[in-house]
C-alpha cells in the first residue's frame, strides 16, 4: 500500500552523526518536525535550528517552500536563519583577516537564500557591507602589497554578498550614498582589477541605473562609455556582457538629448569595430545573455531613428527636393547633358518623367512624399554618392517605394 500523499521520506544529516531516515508529515508544523529531529539527536533549544537542502543550493526549508520536498530528498539540520545571520554579522567584523575572509565567503553563499537574506538585512547588514566597501578598502590599502590575494578575495566576497542580497528586492536602491557609488565606479575605471571584483561592480552599476532615476544621474557622472570600452577589448565574455549591459542601462535611462549623444558615440567607427572584432567575431561562441544584450543595444540604437524614419519629406523644402534631383543626376549621369539643350521643354520633361519612373517614383506625384521618410532619402543618397552605380540606385529606390 503506497504511503499517504502528505508523507515524504527523506534523509537528514547532522555533522558528526549518522544520517537519519525519516518520514515527514507535511500536515505537521515545521517547528514540530524540527523539534522531533533535534530530540532524536538530544539537541536542546530546537528553535535555534532549521532544516535546509543538503545540495549545493543550501536553501532553508520554510512553511512556504516545504511542499517542494520530494521523496528521497537529503536535508541537513543546521542553525536557524536568524542565528546564522547574527553569527555572520559578528564574524565579518572580526579583527582577524582570516576569520573575516571565511565569514564573507559564507555570507556570499548564504545570501542567495531569501530566507537568510531577510534575516541578515533585518540586522542592517546591507549598511554594514556598504561601509566595508567605502571605508574598509582604505583600511587595508596599506596591507595590500603583502596581502593582495586576501584583500582581493575579501572585496570580491563582499560585493558578491551585496549583489545577492539586493537581487531579492527587499531593500530599495535609492538608499545608497554618493561615496558608495564613487567607490564602485572606481573599481570599474581601474585599468587593472580582479575579474570577479570588476564583474560584481558592473552588475551593481547596471542595477543602480535600472532601478533608480537618481542613481542613474550619479552613475552617469562617474562612468562614461569611453571608460567602459577597454572592458570590451578583453577576452572574458562575462565581463564584456556586463559591460554592454551597463551601456544599455545608461542608454535606456538617459534623457532624449543625452541618448542621442550616446548614440553618436556608439556610431563611431572605432567602437563599432571593437564590438565587431572583440565580441561578435571573437574565437568563441556567443552565449545567450551576450546575444540578448547585443540585441537590446541594436534595438535602442534603431529606436532613435524611428522619428526620422516616419517623418515625411516636406515638398516645400528645397533642400529635400534637391535630394531627388541629385539622385536622378547620379543615376543617369544627368550632369553630362548640355546646359543649353537644343531639345524642347516638352522633350526634357518627357526624359525626366522616364528617368523618375525608372527610379520608382509615382510620376503623377513627383515630390518628396514619394519617399517613405527622411531616413530612406538619406540612405539612398549616401550609396548613390559613394558607389555611383545607377543600376544599384534604381533598384534600391524602387524597393523603397514599393514598401510605401
């Protein structure tokens, strides 16, 4: 006879003891189950304990997620989230560098769990981490030469814990100081910095820009596209991906006038060449996240052209009319015609009509309105001037007019 649906069979581990095979009744309160487990190992104060997954996630079991426990799951009895948060809060303030490093490593791992994160945040843990970034880095600058690996790891774990805690959406991004922003930006602007520190710093800047208008303005004062370009020239695709993500975030949140300025920078041949050479044509496959960020960058750039693309040419604008005349001149080498043609006006008019028909114009409505928009006119003039190929131009313009 199969066991009831509310009963799951699990194994529970405790350091220094043989694992227990146990049936958990999902109808019983979780606190009662934890007490039963503690009693089996003669552990007092069951309220200081909790169950967590024994796999790599180490996520705590709560009343909300306990239904995810399946038959055969391996659980671990451990200290409660509140106790663990309190202990780590104290350990990361240790005067011992080794103890502090180990505590920050544990914090970076546990912060992925929203249950633990809530408890650590309740202890004002985010403020503690930001203070460590702002002032703690200076405190250990003098030790950096003799303890560089330790210093780099400490900062990396601190930033990792910060990113994981903020990703839960419990704390508002608007609470951070200018000093903290400047410090994070300084890591990005350094020419030589640990890869893990750079990656976390880029992730923090992206989230700041996307989640707070005020922080966008502050970040934009500290970071420019020019300062981000060197990170695109490296070989680490994850760094390149986060760099483009920061560029996209700055682009997305920028006011209209600033956005056009950024677009002009992105349109520069040097930057386009760097992205093409070091990102798109690099000797490795482009991962999904990189492909997504490149797509977003392309969409943001193209969106700036939409207004011009949808704006019809003004028939009364002589400069715009001159574009049409210039296209005919290049397409049919009209400048070779004698200025004082012996032909009649009607003959020349007939010749013009024939030429414009070949270009795809509706002759009865020969005007700038024949073109879909200003963008189509500009994109027709450039290749015509550059290539001087009448057949190509005629086919190009005919295609443009067919889509109208």
